C-alpha cells in the first residue's frame, strides 16, 4: 500500500486514494497571476485571506506573487502560518479572552501580527497584555460597513476607538478594517458595485475623520474575491483580503470574475445499483452543502442528486461509471470544504506534482 | 498558556479555549444505559455506528455497556478503531478499488472485520485478495430496503449475490444488511413505523429466501437511531446500527425518542456591537448547517440568527452576553459536526473530567 503523503508524487491522479482534494496547478497559477496583474496596476495591495486554503505552501506562493502579507480568520491559523515562516499576518477578527490574548502576545514575539478591535474593553485587555509581555502590537479598528457582524459604526465611533488605540501603551494604531461580506456574493455586477461603493465610502470617510484628528492611518483593509476589483480600486483603500480567487468554487464562478475552478474532489464509484444510479465515495464529510450541492466536473451526462454523509448519489442516463471508476466534483464552497481535508494533491498533466498539508485545518481557536 | 489536551482535566468548563466540543457525561451515560436497557430485552443486539462520534473512548464505553461490536462507515475509521483495540467491526459500506481492498486485507489480519457488497465484481475482487493474503473475510450482502442508495434489490437479486459470496474462496457469507435511512428522520411515529415495517419485511423475506436455499444467515443488520426500537424488535433482525443516540442533536430530538442532548459547542462572545446583536466565535467550521442552524442551549432570550464561517451571529432583546462570556450551542447534526473537531471535552458538574481524541476525524478513505 502506498501512503497518502508525499509518496504519491509522480503517480497518476486516478491512482490516488479517494476522496481526495485536488488542485489543478495550471488553473491555480493562472488565478494567482490574474490577481497579481490586477494589483500591479493599483495603489492598493493584496493581503490574501488564507482561511480559504489554510495551507502554508499556498500562502508562500501568494507572497512570491506579490502579496504584501496574509490574512487569517483565527489566532490558531496565524500560529500555523507563523510557524511556516510567514511574518506579516493580519488576524481579521477580534481576539478575546485572557488565554487567547496571552497566545497572541507570544505570537507577537516571533511574527509581525495585527488584530482587529471593536470595543474599548478589548483595547484595554490587549494593551495591558502587550505591556506585560513587552511587545508592540499593531491594531486595526474594525468598522461595520454594512455587513452587520462585528465592528464599530463608521464616523465618530470609529474615531473614538481609533483614538483609544492610539493612546494605548503597547499598541500601535495601524488603521481601519471593514468587510463588505454582504456584497461579495451579489451576482449582479451593477448592484454589487453600488453597494461596495457605499461601504467603501463609509470606511474611507472614517479614515478621513481619523486623519483630520491627527492620527495617521497607514492601512485601510477590506474586500473579498467578489469585490476585489471594486474595493481594490477605491481611493483610500490600501489592502484587499480576497482569498477564494486562488482555488475558487461554483458559487464564486457564478459572478463571472474570470478565475478558474482549480479545486475539485476526486471520488471513486463504489456502487452501481441501477442503470440510472451510481454512488461515489465522497459525501458531506468531504464536501460541504451550505452553498448548494457540488457540481460534477466535466461530465454533462451525470448529475449529483444529493449527498449523504459518505456517499454522492449520482443520476445518469445510461450505463458507464462502473465501480472503481473515478469522478470529480467542484465544491460549492471552497473555504468549508478545504477545512474537511488534511492535504491537497497538486495535479499537473494528470500526475501528482505535490502533496501539501492543510496545516490550518481545524485551527478555529 | 494551557494546552488543549489532557491538561484541561479538572479545570472549569468555562475556562477552556473555544470553540470546543463538549459532552455532558451524565446525559451521555443516561443515553448509553437507555439504549442498553432496550436491547437487554430483545433478540437483536446493538452494534453502534461509530461514524457519529469517531472516538475510540466512546466506542469502548458502548462495548462495555453490552454492544456486540461496532459499525464504521469507512475503512479508515475501522483502521482507527482496530488500532484502539476493538476487534469486531462492521464496515457498513462497499470497499472498492485495489488499494482499499489491499488495506482491508491487512486490517483483516488484526481485527475480525466485516464488509458489505452489492455487486459480483466486488465479490470477485474481495475473494481474490482474501485468497492472496490468506485471510478469511466476513461479508454481508447489502439489500436496498427503500433507501435507494447502494444495495441489491430484495429477493432473487439478494439470493443470487448471497450464493456468489457463499461460493467464493476466502469469503464467509455472514448475512444481510439494509439501512432504512429514508425513514430514520420521519417525524411522525406511525408513518415511521409503517415504512420501517415494509423495509424490514423486504430484508427478512430476503433472509428467508436465502435460508430456503440452504445458506445459513447469521446476521441481519439494519436500523438507525430513529428506528432502533422498531427495527430492533422486528423478528429476524439480529443487529441494529444506531449511533446518534449517544450524543444526539436537535434533529433527532424532534422525534421524541427519550435520549438527551449530550453534545454542545462551547463558544465565547467576541463582539457586542449593538444592544440587539452579539457575535460568538463558533461558525460553520465548528458546527454544520445542512440540518438547520444549531440551537442556543439553555437561553430562551438569545437566538442564533445565522452562522458565518467563524462567527455565530446572535440576536437578543437586552444587554448581557458581554465579550468574554461563554455560550453553548446544540448542533443540528451530530455526525458532521463531530467531524469538524479533534477532541471532545467530557464535562461533569461543570468540570472537565476527560479529553477524548476524535481519532476517526477526517478518516473518510
């Protein structure tokens, strides 16, 4: 038996054990270059969100292609990326509670990490910990730009919290962050643009207010894959956090952004009970459903009817797809699907070129 | 900093890092005893499906409470359970492809494993491998009892495949398996019973046909948590595969089976942006959504509005739930939620009594 690690390199794609998460390396690299080319012509820079792939090898590829640093969702992801040699890390989230803040301070000794804040209590706790640990922590104030999740309101509230950060020992006010997450999946381009402009006005007007109060704003961070070219071109935005663009899914493909579907789940047909039904070995524990069922890749004659926990139930018109045959699915949601797997298999010309650990898988603390 | 492993034992529940998957040990043990008490009075025995917890420590508890063996969904799960000292294992699935069949034969040397089959080709491949490896493998013929996933049709098709297995060198025909998965979540008891009776008639009549053809049928395996007491009382059924009963979720609770919700996700409030909104640190990467949003545990004043990837957006009527406070959620689907976590924290009287590795997490191959 061949193991499911680096020993697969050089083997044929269809020989590896399933379910397996594949990256079409040519398509991934086209996505990488396409995004890099956009930001080469902008004032804003790319700080890709690594929550979408949780993979240090891919984060390094993004940095080599011109990204100025990376974004993480959780402290645990940032710890993984720092251990993989990445220095400039934004945790685009509030880090709350004594244990997590203590971990954050330890991390700040070996990586140039930033966090977001949206309350004076959190600023106070971070400041006290930074002083106690003798570290200097970069902090962004999170502004609610319409997503209605975390963040202070734009304008005076953003100013007040920014002033608080700027006055806090151990902290360095680095700027503002906003995430127009309510817009990144809006299909209509005109509607998406209009909403995004409104959100960025809220964010950039907060920047201007903070600067009028004599606090320099170095960073204004926002954006996702669905809005990267709108937010990334908006004057006053300095960084964009897009992540899904690299591997993509069927949901983002609907927006017609030009990025290709590099990600798929390889599966084996394990049962062929009737002429019209086949069952493959990838279910809800290999692909997520919250954005809808995945798509069968490259086979117009086969439809994924539904997913059970460990089974994909396929409908087709005729025989074919015998037990043992391989079939691929394109996930509907890259971020949560990746989080179900421990490794990517990088494929080129039908062969496994690399096996990359998804080291941030499950690092939600 | 305290790590997230056994060092947590003895600490207060609310002190551990979040998100974290908790088991209320008293409730879990009541569920264990309730199920054991039912099967103590039946001809059929319990072979609990461990896909729901993927945890060797819990599987051993089930065996100690009278289970005759365990059920796994995948070969990879069975390997984990065998390595934890469990011997009698049913893989309630077809094992297809040369690599998996090779692994299965290696496993069969150190555990008394059973697999299901639904095609002559698979029987042939298993037989050839068993002969080559010099092992004797127990095989159940999977019968489609109405779930329309895998399995041969009841009656003549089941007989023909059973005969094939019985005649195959290296294989021992052990019986029949059927899963009434289309019925386990039917809320109406009368409807669930009627459907279940029909499914079990299909399965047991197939048993009778096989036995009339002079092939002894030792095992007839079926059932899930929603049908355990219907299927488990049906004459001719020898084993029931229920699994979710041990930890439970909100979906199974709706059936009024009497099992308590032992599972919850502990989360920390990380943002309190408005009087009516709080945000906690457990999202879709900590709790699954395919059966609906999880429920806030023990707090009628707080509603989980929706889950983002790493955030639970909560609605409430008044202040309270300040950043740093803990809140718990009851998952809507135990099996897929458990698969997002690496360990359980067993809680009794508000303290961590044990930390159990979810060793089968991600073992979908």
